């Protein structure tokens, strides 16, 4: 019997999992290969789809190969930090997008100069010595964070825009700042240094504290513009950034710019076969007896009914890796809690027992993901509690009309986007976040497995990959049901 005492499915967040062996069981997906090769430079996906995992693995492997890598992490460069640091300075009705883009470009270029100076020592000869001199005179050590360069440059632009200057002086000053003339002479030697040492900059979801305000949109859209601009400097300098799908869709400046760079955008998506491989890799990493075994063997060693278990869990997900990791981890904890042995397999009973907990967590996570676009979304989910298992379109639109007019009560914060809206508009929101699906699109209520059912043989790869119909257009759907991932949360409330 396989010893499962050390079994762990790992952390759901890549920034924590990189220290637990992410690199050894990371799946080199098409998205990873496209970005790692430089074919694509923009990752777009929903939360939990693996954007951070791709960047963390890229950074780890490229550093091991001796390359220069700069990571812009959310905790150091977030909008949340900026908004608290510059609340008063940013009051004023001046266009911010161009200022943010310039400040981002300035910061990233300074970080690249610092990295190359560190890598090549003090550059005291030739044109490259100008980089060392500039950094010494303007960015010497100290305890301040690198993000201060962004904030200070933004303040310089802002002071000219809303300060008391004569028109001619203001124009010259702004032109000087927007064109980065202060460091323009450093770009040719910087490009030459990049030829000696290729540099990759990874910008991972710098949207902490996002509140959908004008400043927040300019913060993210400006970053997008800066990354695209710097990528044109040298083939040896590459800026890659990740972006949440809802921000990509909801910031007009990004969406408009993205049309010019569509060939550089990679949208992350997962299928069932990829999720099967991902969990098998985590089993293989933590269970010594499974190190040389197949994916199917790994699932069969851990789950008493592997194929049923996999399909039950994936049907209760939006096909994001974080969801499957979460569900598997809860089921493992339940199995161990209710067994005297640490080395225990996961049964269908364990999976069903934690479904309510998992469903509640995911419902709250999805509502939090859209909290600025659609505040109070969790309360809207809860209004479906007493509804039928299947909604005809006419009945659903009538219910949503009652919701819009206040006849159906929901969370007060949801009124901002629900009140007086057409039912079709609210339906589109619930459809886009995944809460409502067509009847028959997924296994809404698969047959419960009887206690003591005989173990099922491990599935073959062909059995895992179920053909799924393309998602139909919303206007063509006549019957709806609550997605199984949300169902238990709504019903159990």
C-alpha cells in the first residue's frame, strides 16, 4: 500500500508554493511556453488561473541560467500604496494617464539600470559610466523603496500641471518630463548593456487596492503603455506583465491599446486534462512511492474513485487550478480528520462532506473578485436561494425585474448596479461571472455515490478529456441553472 502520510496538494498561491517545490511539478503549458520564449508578453486571465505561477517559475529558471530578472511584486508596487501616499497630491482635474505611463517608464528604466550596474559592477569607463554617475547622483542607496522613484516623478509632473507657471514654461517643463529627457542620453548605453546581459522584467498584477477610480485605471493603463513602450527599445530587454481579465475588460484605455498588441496577448485557459496532470504532479512530488508513476497511477493511489472524484470536483469549478487545489486540500483534511491513520485515501464521502465549505469559499472569492465592478454580488447570489432548480428565461427575467425594482431585497451595496437596470443587463453580469449556466452545460447534480461503493479503476487520459460544447451565446439560452460551484452555498444559506 502506498504511504500517503506526506501527501500535500501544495499552496493555492504561487508566491507561497514556489518555496515548496512548484518548479518541480509546474506544468509547462502553452501559455508558459509562449511567454517564456518571448512570443507573447502579456498574460490575461482570471484570478487563480496560474499567472503568478508562470512568472515565478520563469524568474526562478532564468536566474538559475544566469540571466538578469526583475520582479515587480504587488506588495511593493501596488495602487493601494500609491493611493495612501498621494491622496492630497492627486486631487485635481488633470489628465493622469500620460503622467502615470511616463512615471512607470521612468521607474522601470531605473530598476533596469540598477540591475545591470549591480551585475556588471561599477561602470566607470565609456558611455556606460554615465549610468553609474546618474544613479549615484539621483538614486543612491538609502532606506527608501524603489517605488519612491515612481511617486516622486509623478509628483514632478503633477506640480507642473496644476502649479502656477506661465504657459511657455509649463509646456517646456512638461515636454522635458514626458519625454524623459533627464535620462534620454542613458538609453543607448543601456541598450548596449542589455546586449551583454539579457534582462527580463516581470510585472505581476500590480492592482492591489484597486477601486475602479480614475486614478486606479490610469495606474494600471499607464503601466500597460509603459511596458509596451520599453519593449521596443531592444530585443534583449523584455517586459512581461499579467493582467486580470476583469481589468482588461473594464479599463477602456487598456482595451483600446490592446487592439494594437493583440498578437502579444496570451489568455490563459485550462482544460480537464491539464488539471488532471497538475494534481498528479503535486501527488508525485510529495509521495515518494509515486515518483516514477503515471498520472493515472497517482490519482488511483490517492482517490478511491479517481475519475468520479475528478469529474465531481471539476464540475464544481470554473476550471481554474486554484479551485481544484482548494477542493482536493479540503477533502484530504477531512479524510485525515475522520481517520485514525495519517496515510488515508480520499473517498467520495470526503469530497461531498467538504462541498459546502468549498462552495462558500469560492462564492465569496468570486464576489470579492468583482467587488468594485459589482459590489454586493454575494447578496445577489443569495436572492436565488428559494428559486427553482431550473429557470426558464421568461421567469428569470421577471425575477431580475423584481430585483431591479426593489421587490426582491438584496445587499444595499448592490443597489448601485442593480437598481432600475434592465433584466438582460443583470443576467449578463451573472452569466459573465459564471453564476448562471445553461441547463445541461455541466453536471449540476450528479448521482450521489453510495457508501461502500467498489473502488473504480484509474482513468485513462482519453477518459479524462470530456468533449465540452462551446459556450452558447447568452441570447440563445432558454433555460438556466445555478453553476454547481455556487449551488451548495446558495442552497445551504
